[in-house]
C-alpha cells in the first residue's frame, strides 16, 4: 500500500495551519462579528495576500526537523503568519451557502447537544455559569464568530499582528469581540504539566516544490499492520479527504466538489479554561482515597499519569511502567498499541526502535486505564462501541491547540499570577465535525461507556446532570496493574471539573481559491 | 444453588401459578445454550459449574446498524429510512416458501415509531432489546400474560388470536407449532414492537458468539489475529458488519487470553441474567426546538438503566408539545434511527481463573468476501464464507486473504484446523447487511 499513488495537493491553496500546522512559539487569535457582504469581501481581499499556506508552513517544519537532528533548539523566524476561518453567517453573506451543506454541525453551530457542555446558564449560587455558551468569552450567541484570524510568530505577536487587526476592523466596520494571545509553554506542555500534541496522524499526498514532488508525510519504513500504513512508528497514514474538502478518502475516490469549495477544512475552536490548583489538589485526595480503597498505594503523580495515559514527559504508560523522566524521541513516543504488542523494528535508516507490550487485561485496562484520556480519544488498535481500528482512525483530527495564560507557579501557589485564567485554545481541523470532533467528544470523552465501558475521561470529559444542567462528579473504575487478581476494581471519582469550555465556534477554514472566488481582489 | 434468571431479573409472572415452572424452564433453556457451546470452547464456562469471581465486565456498542451506515455513509436520511424497512425471512418447515417479516435492525436493538393520534407525526418511539426466546418461553407457560403485556406495551387492541401462529414455522434449530406464540406477529412487526425479530438477534446467538470468541486464532503465517473484523471472519462468529459482534468478539477474545507475552488465560462467561441490554441514551442529545434538554422523555420501561430491555421516547405526562417539536442533535426528529444512533447497548461478561493452560492458536474456520470496488474494506459490508468456498458473485474478492490463504481452506493453507469445522452460524445476518 505504501507504493499506491497518492493525490497531488495544491500547496499554495491550502492554509498552513491545517497542514502541516503553524507550530510557532506564539499565536494570536482575533474574532469579529460581521455579516455584511461587502465588508467581509473587502476584509478578505485585504487579508488574502498575507495568508500563510501549506508551502510556507512546511518549509518551517523542515527547519525544525533539521534543527532537532542537529541538536539545536526551535528555530525562530521573523515573518508573521496568518490564517482565517469563517462562521456560517459569513459564508452565507459571501454567497457560499454550500458550506453549510458540507457539514451538519457547522450549519447548526456549537450547541450543547453536540459538545455536551452544561445547559444551565447560572450556577447554584445564581452567578453566571462561565461554561454556558451565553456567558462565553468568545462565540456566545450575542457575539457570533463570523471571521476568525489566527496569527503566528515567534515573539512579540501582538505588536506584529495588531496593525493588521486594525486594518481588518476598519474594513469590517467592527472592532474585534475577542483577542487572545497564546504561547507554547516550555517543554511543549499544557498547563497541568503534561507534554501535549504528541500524537498526530500522518497525511498522505504529495506537493510540488519547483520541479520536484515530495511526500507530505515522510515514510520511515515502518511495517504496515492490518492494512494500515505508517509514517513514523505509531503515526498511521490517512487520506487527505479526512481533513480537506474535495480531497479523496481512498485511492480512486472523487468527492466531486468544485474548486472553490475544495481544500478547505472545518475548524473546531474551543477555549478551554484549566483549573490547575483543583487538578493538583483533587488528585492528591483521589489518590489517597484510591490507595485506601484498593489496598495498594498509588501516588498522586501515578494517578495523574493514569488519568492522562502518559507521564509528564509524554512517555506512554503502554511503553513504560515507571516514568522514564525524559522525553522519548519521535520514533518511539507513539509506538504503542493497547490490545497488542508492537514488535521491535529497524527503520529504513537503520534506527532500531524498541517495541511495546500489550495490556494484559485490555477490557479492564490494567496497564493503561480504559478511561485514560489518550485511550478515550484514540483507542488505536481496539474495537470500540462504534466500530474498529480503521474507523477509529477516520475519527482522528488534526489538532493545533496552544496554551493561553501564564504557567501556574507551583512553587508559589498563592501568587497573584496563579489567580489569573489559563487554559488551552483547542483547535482541530477535520472534514466532518459531526463524524470526527463530535464522535470523539460526545460519544467518548463525555461518556462512561464509550469507546469501551469503564469510566469517564476524568481529565476533560464533561458529565452534566440531566436535571441540573450543571457538572456532576465523574467516576471510573481502577484496576490494579498486576495481570491477575483484582477482578472487582475500585471506583475513583473526580469531584470537580478541571477543564471547562469558556468559548468556541464551529468554523470553516477556506482555500485560497474560495477567497479569490467569493472575495475577489479589489481594484485600487 | 445457581440459577439463570430472566433478563434484567424481570418478574412478568409475579403472583401467578405459572411462575415457578417458567423460571425453571428459563434456567434450563439458558443452561442448555451454554452446554452446547462449552464443548468447543475450553475458556468458556457456565456459572452452573463454576462461580465467576469478577465484577460484571461491560462491553458496549451502538444501537444503529453499522451495516446500514456503511451502505449510506453520507446520507443519514437514507440510512434511517433503510432501517425502517421490514425485510422477510423464509421460515418454512416443508419447502414451501414462508416469508415472515423482520426488522433490519441487527444490533440487538430494534425500534418502532408509533404515529401520533392525528397520524401526522411520530407519537412515540419504542426500542427493545428483548430476545424472542424469552417471549416464546413465556407464552408456553402463560399465553394470557403475554397478551396482557402486548396490550399494555403495544396496543389495547391486541387479541390472543393476533399472537398465534397460523402454521408451523422454523425457529433456530427447532419448529414453532401452529397455534403457539408467533414471534413475527403483526403487533411485533408492521404494527408495533414487543421484542427482537431479526433472525440473528437472539440470546442463542449471543451465547454462541461469546463462546466461539474465546478461541484465539492465527492466520496462515501463524500470526495471532487481533483485529476485530478479521477475528469475526476467521472464527465464523456473528456478523462482521455489525458494530456489536466484532466488538464483543474481540473483547472476549483478548480478555480470555491476552495478547501480552506470558499472559495467563482467564475463563469467561456471560453474566447472569444473560441478556442484551439498552444501556442508556447519550445525555443531552434530545432537546426541544430551543435546544433545551428534555429529561424524562426517554425512559426505560422494562428493565433498568444499564439493563434496559424496553425504552420509550414520548412526551411525559403534562408535556405541552409532542415529538413533532423534538430535535436530536439539533435536527428535527423524523425517524427512530436518529435516536437509535444515540443509544448505547451493553452486555456483561464475567471471568474466573479456572487453571486452564494457555490455549493453542487455532487456524481460521471461515473467511470473508467483499465487493470488487476501490472502497477500503473497512467501509464495505462483507459476506461470511466457509473456509472451503471461494469468493464469487457480488463479493468476488477475499477481504482478508491472510486468514485462509484465499480460497483454500485452513487445512491447505495454515495446517489442519484443531477446532471442528463449524458451519457459518448466522447466515441470515446477510439479510440485514446486504439485502
């Protein structure tokens, strides 16, 4: 299958945060409400020359790879990058109502019945519920996101981006209703302290660079398994139609979309606030209760790793029984499955990669709990309540999240900075919000029984009381790691919600051709 | 003394003189199903012989037919419509065709949308996970009670003769005689729903699947099969096109004998009471037109949450509007299938360490064939085929040639099969998958 012809992608037509992702040190997010056709056309036409495409972003990925191999840090660039996305009102205003037809969830909007967010507008004390859409910092019903700008730079992002924001404001006749800076945290962690964004699918296809064709995802000589091919070890390859409109989902597939609607992607934007103090303190209590109830000591840090499915370094529980204390390399960090053993292999360049064991009791999840975050959102080789491994692979999204807010100072828990809001700006690109984000979020993260029964995703899953519309505590069943004995399990409960949505929108990131078609360049 | 209880511990004959005999007969029925399977599956056991030592181990799946999703991947309305079409199956006992109606809803959950009183919209939708065997056995012992239950849950217009067979029909390996309970009666097919009708939606099929799935299998290279559809195809259990059967099968297979090096086998059984259950509906997906959730509209009316046998979506007492003003995931409710897509099904297994040695990997006893299209195998429906038969007709390609080496059977391709050659157990599932 690795020799199959793959599609040639137009690298100058696809926005670069979709593929291969911006991955710069800082990003700046700006939202506008505007459904005036002429204003939108003027703004898009003005922004069009500044948009960063796949070609430029891929060039930067190559620089990062070279720097990594040479043992250098992340390279810095001096150019400002920009991508944009539209809400349904904007695509309608531009005369592109077809976009709504391409995705049901985009059409209906980010409603609680899709996201599983709380439905009560007020908390029990009568104050506004910040997790309810009406009270969100961005994307509330009163301030819909019609135009969404994503800037990227390696330093001074606000200073670099603001002149363009100002220009867009003038053309739109509206000030932004949301501005937020985000920045990569040292070590590539999220605010709870775990390395993030580790696992991503690889995308099939070529692009043209001058006279040459190159693969979008490098193949390292990883053996195929059950019909699934890989780029790096543990990086399955999928067809670009999983993320891009108008692109094939398999060899011979022809989605039949016209060029202006092709090469776009549906963007899920979620502003997720993280309560680090609650995560830290609750897991101490939970670990103590679990130790007492199960008769086996478990430290708060061990419990946290089980909640995530990885240690803080990003090392997976399926590869390491104890925290190795340092990050594995890109050839190893994702090389694991849950139900089966991954064999040790030698890559095409001669690099030896150590294999990983299977869970000795996969329905109970002794080595890596059924309810650990990484198993919830990507059960890999396992069957699920919906289907099997190839189908699970089709649910995967291109995740482009980045933290916002200052790092939590664990040395000085009472510091004033710790009282400020922090979290993750979750961004994912996909072809179908309903089949991808919605399945992973609603059916799996927010469920005690999907993809396999055994408990909630304690890290980010949302359990909302049917009558109260507010968060309930979440529970899961912990089994001791030994392969025999403990067939009963011990309940573990997280009393509070550590990650809450405080903004978001379902958007469409169009192709350059779309913008040229619906917002052609203005004659001076 | 251990005794198999009715599904969800239902006590439909409470206070009636028929109760004791029925409970004995039900225990004997389930025990018989287990006894038939245990001989060929050393890691499968019955609690009649050995106690399970674990807590219930749930295995969950989605209630909407995955086979129909594969057939209509981009057209939700088409697949909802397809799910509402009745199929027919020939249940003749004498060679003269005898088509009987059944629902093409093959994930052990079936539903029926009853019209509103004005006939203009859906009035209520009833979902069932109750196996036909239970109703056949119940009717054998207390036909009057069956009629009462139909009158309560289906229609007050049901009369005894509506529920009686007009002629003999085949059912499983036996025959249901004229004048006895008709599991395919109109009130359970074209006019309503009381229990499952799809020929593969039976408790016997569940027990057969769980037993066969305990056997670890290898492909022709000797490599253990650990992928769900390949295991279903090679083991000849269930239907590889469902979300339920391959999911249950691989879960059982890897639990009985983990793929981890040096794994200790566990014996496995289905938890008492043995049944397939409606677990729950995804929270918050049923709303009014203003996106407000509608708690209390979907409720289990037979069984309990987590062990539901019949569920109803209908306006509760005092509601000011009906299902015509209800949305599922923000979309107007028009089909029962919309709701089924949000329902989670579940069965419960249990384990015990009974000291069995690590079982040998058995060769495959069947394979699967697929259409000759460029569409990837995971997105097409497969046809279960005996190991000795080649792929042909509408499904000319071997979906997983490594199972039996293509057309060759296990003896020719992967060495002699240690397990007895088993005939495909659920050929009728193809009616749902490909009909």
